[in-house]
């Protein structure tokens, strides 16, 4: 029956079952069949292992191989494979831990960058408002400068008009005084 199992075709075995000699023949036979079944199921379990399996399940398989080896099973290839699988599993677990740490760092960095982007947008908006206000202030300053220029021009005109009126007033006063002086001279001379 066991020779028909694929596992024994792929991994031929010649167990000696020496530790079972202390038991009765009927018990030895049952225990031998149990060990053969255990070997076949262990080979199957190992070949169907997943990287998601926990380390304890791999270590349990190594303990089973040790027990089978005590009964003459050749498990060196299986043990080497399991040791490699455990190392790969351990590395994979480390990589997953590192990946999770990097993912957390990436999230933290993304959040930080989002805050920086938000602050930068706020500053750009502030600068745009300030530039708009500066543009309005420049426009207002231009209007004020034009108004000052206009007022300066009107002041010059008013000052010129004032001088002209003052000159005319002074001239009128002089004429008035001249006429009075002539009148006084004329009345005094007659």
C-alpha cells in the first residue's frame, strides 16, 4: 500500500523501526504504519507550506522529522528544505515588518508634505492678496500723485493770479495815490 503512495516513489524510504522492538509485533506494525502515514503527511504538509504559515508550524514539522529520523527515515533533504523555508519565512517576516515601518514613514512623510503644500498654498494666496493690494496701492498712489500734480498746477495758477491781483492792487493804490497827489497839488496851486 505504501509503495503505491507517490511520496514513497519520490522519496524512497527504508525505515528500521528499531525503537519499536520493545513493543509487541501487532503494536509495532500499527506504530510502523502510523509512522509511515506521518512521514507521508509530513512530506505533503511541507510541500504545501505557505509563506503565510506561522514559524511554530515549521518548527513542529522539524520536530516531527527528528522523531521520524529516529526510526530510520531519511529526512535530511526535508530538514534542509524546512530550514531554508524557515530562513526565508523569517526574512519575509522581517521584510513585512520593514515594509510596515516604511509604509508608516511614507504616510507620515505624505502628511508632512500635505501640510507643507497647504502652508505653501496659504503663503501663495497671501502673496497674491498682497500683490493685489500693492497693485491697488500703486494705482491709488498714482491717482494721488496725479491729484497732487493737478493741485500743484492749480496752486501755481492761483499764486500767479494772486501776484497779478496784488500787482494790480498795488498799481491801483499807486494810481489812487497819484491822483490824490495831483489833486492836492492842483488845489494847492490854485
